[in-house]
C-alpha cells in the first residue's frame, strides 16, 4: 500500500507561470513615493503643504501605547516585560487590510501563511502546521479556538475593521494568565468602545480578487451615559489557482453583523454588552460547498473600588454550526469510504471573575477564577468522524500573579494558573519574570514559563474514516497534554526621539508532542501518541524609525531553529515532519509616508525563507518567496476617503504553504479600490 498522507490540508509549491510579474504603474508609484519621499518636505511641520493632521504616531506616542495582554492590567508598551507587538486600528486601515488574517501580516513576530482563498495558518515561534494549535486567540476576551483541534478557523474571524481598537501579539507562553493553548503566544483583538464610533459610516470596495466588500455602521446614544452601535459587513472573494493556472474554485462569501452597548452606571461602574452573528459560505476544491453559521453574545461588568482596586466580571455564550462536505476516502485508487457531510454543532458558555489590587507600595496582585462549559455534537460522515459523537467538556481554572517592586526600577513577577479539564485533570502553568528599567526609556527583562496544550477532540476522538468503513487513523483516549518550558530574555529601548528597538531571545523545550504510531497488533489504524520531544530557539529583532514627522519605517527579522525528534522507545509514522512547518527566518519592512494634498502611501515588503513540510512522512519544501503589498489613500474631504490597494504585487501568484501536487493552491496578485464615507458623527 502506498503510504497515505495524514495531513488535513493541501500542501506544496507551484511552478511559475508565464505573464507579467507585476502591475508596472501601481508598483512603480508605490516604490518611488515610499522609498524616495518628496523633496518638497522639510523637517519642520510649518512647511508641510497639507492641512490634515498627520496620522503617523511619534516614537514617544508609540512607547506610551497601553497594552493589557501581558499582565491583565493597563501598562505602557515601554515597560512591558515580554516580546509584544501592537497593531493599532489606524495602522490596519492605512495598510488596506480587508479582514483580520490580512491585518496580521503586519506583525513581525508572527508567521502567517495563506493556504487558499479562505484558509490561513498563523503561529509564533514555530508549529504552524495544518492543525496549528499552540496560539491562543481572543477577541474582546472571548476565546476563538475550537476544541475540535485546539486551533482557529481564521475564515470565521472577522469584524468591521474601522471599529478595531488594536491587536496585541505576544510571542511566548501566556498560560499563567490566559490558560491552556497559550503555548507559543497570544493574539488579543480589542474593539473600540461604542462612544468612539458615533455616527453613520459606510464603506465599499471591489477588485479582481476581492469581488465585493461592503460595510455599514451606525452609532448613537440612548442617554448621556449609554452609547451603542450596530454594524453589518459583507465580503465576496474569488478563488485561488492550481499549478496549471486554472481556478481552484475555492471562492467564499462572508456576511456578519453585530452590536455593542457601553454604559456608565456610576462613577466607578461600567457595563458592556455586545454580540455578533455571521454566515460563511465557502466553495471547496472538491466542488462541494461548506456552510458555517455562528452567534455570540458577551456581557462585562467592571467596578473601580479605588485607584488601587478594580474588579471585572465577564460572561459569554458562543455557538457555531458547521456543515462540511467530505470527499471519498481514497488510498491507492481504492475507495475506503464514500463521500458525505460532516456536521458539528458547538456551544460554549464561559464566565470569569478577575480582581486587581495593591498591597502596600510593593505588591500589585491580580487574581481570578473561571468556568467554561462546552457541548459538542457532531454528525459523522463516512470519511470523517468523532467518537463519541456527542461530548460535554468542563474547564475550571484559578490564577494569581504578583508584581513585586524589589527596588525603584527593579520588578519581579511571580504567578501561576491551575486548571482542571476533563481529559487530563489538573494542569499548572507557572511563570516568573524579572524586569529592570535601568533608564527612563530602556528596559531589560528575563522570564521562565511553563505552558500546556491540552488534548483536543482530534487527539482523543477522531476517526478517519468512521466505522463501519475501514479506519486508517484514530484518536488515542490516553493522549496527554503537550508541554513547553520556555526561557526568554529581551531588551527594549527608545534611542533619541526617532528610533525604537526591541530584541527578544528564546529557548523552548517541548515534551509529549503529538506523534502517529502503527497499531502494535493490527498495524492499522494509526494512532496518535505523545512520542515527540525537542527544542526550538532563536531571536526576534525589530526597529521603528521615524526620520521625519511624515515618514515612519518599521522592520523586523526573526530567526527560528527547530530540533524535534522521536523519543526513546517511540516511533512516528510521519518522521517528526507533521508537527512543524516553519521558515528558518523571515524579514518584514513597512513604510508609511504622509504626502501633500492629504495623500498617504503605505507599503509592506516581506521575505519568507523556505518552509519544510510533511509529505506523507517525507520532507518536502515550500520555496522561499518575497512579496510587496501597498496602499495609496487620498483623504478627499473630511468625510470621504478613497484608496487603491495591491496585494502580492511582485508575482502573478506564489505559494505560501503546501507540497507539489495537482491540487496545490497558489495565492494570486490582487488589486482593489475602496471608498469610505463618514456621513456624520
């Protein structure tokens, strides 16, 4: 029997095809205006020939940005003892992103790989595989991962980008505060308050790959202390391409709407209530269509007892309904199971309490507890199933963290989270870090952390195919949590008034990583096991440079080394290749220029090293690639903005993920125009 592939997505690389390699006029304009800014500018603000307030953030303002993901309390970016990058809402809009996965290309500490028209792999510090499962993603405190495989369905995660406040990206474990699956990092997406989005806003866009994009939002107030907004968004996108230049027929549409209410109950009491509903219809390469619907609603109450004591109570409900056609399960031209439709209905209820307070002048404590209930009900198809088909999961947790002032500018942070899940029982995730602010604008830090990736339904319950058909792969009811012990250190500095730099070094030691073994008695089915271990190490380096008040540059360089191996006495059907699919290094350069006549030019150039990837137990390679994105914006009036954006401008198409094959998918160049209209506010 030919060795079957156990990968869950299309993988490979695409040979180049004939045709023009870029749109000359648009690319030339981007290059000239960004790399060679207009000489009519001088270094003084008075001589600038634009009447618009410049939107480029100064270095001092950049370091003053407040983040909450690292310690669950507001703190300045300049004082954060972690490897973190922040994408502001303004940066995302200026870049011309049309959804959240596109916006994440701006983060230098992430590896983002688009696999098809509606599929992405996103991770930090490695393990960006088909079942990427070591990155915790949240939106306004709501966890976005699915217990099916502990990862994220990125095509379902969207919002009206005009209302995104900022995205905080932490590379490195965050289990002490955020819990299981925050193994390699945390992506925390926050939206604007309702009082910041008042009035009527409309946007529309169209292009060669982005067929249609439309959004509308209206914000108002019920009383002087109660604000609200409602929004709707629709997007339709064309498919990617196969190696022979034909359409991959993986186009998709997304419809989403929602609301938010923010109320000031008293001088110290705040209440937020918001929710969303969406429908995603995606064409599949097989010729079938997948339908997903979802709804969520969240309530949050916060109370400030004093300047040194605050409490927050949050609860949410999330429901998704997936219908996924599955192709026949075929090995060596032999059909082992016919086609069918896999269905999954997942409901999640979550509640958590959090309290922050100080003890004297030396201790700042945050503690909390939470409970999550998940009900998963699947309808198996012949080719894919989960046994049992119905499952209830409970998760309890409690955490505490203390930020201790050892000296005037020297701080020690100690904390841990204790969780109990129905699969493996109690899991603990301690963290210790120290930071020294040896100058007002310079900080060094070091940390040691432990985090876990708890089992998912794939690890424990998957069946490919499902009985009574021949089963090739099955889950392991004894699968344990994967673990990491991480050692990190870093340095962050503002040099003068025009340059900031951050460098982070890391060493991660992993154990009990997922492997695949042959059944010792029957050979098949294959079984998941915790048979791999190993290390990753490297560094992340970034600079932000502002030579003038109208031009800003950001650059980052990441180096990653991986050594994953089979543990003594174990075997792995995929020879360790199925759990890592990561470039050795990657480079990002972003430029933002504000020009006369209310015109701005944004460009982002990225270079991604070749990517080793599993091909049924053999090592394949995605070639390295370079790409350029750009956006030209004209603020026509105070209310109307016009823009033209281009994606992947250097090549007619390229590959970001996969192995060679007739169903390999490539990402094409795209250009679209957009208009936004703030009718009143």
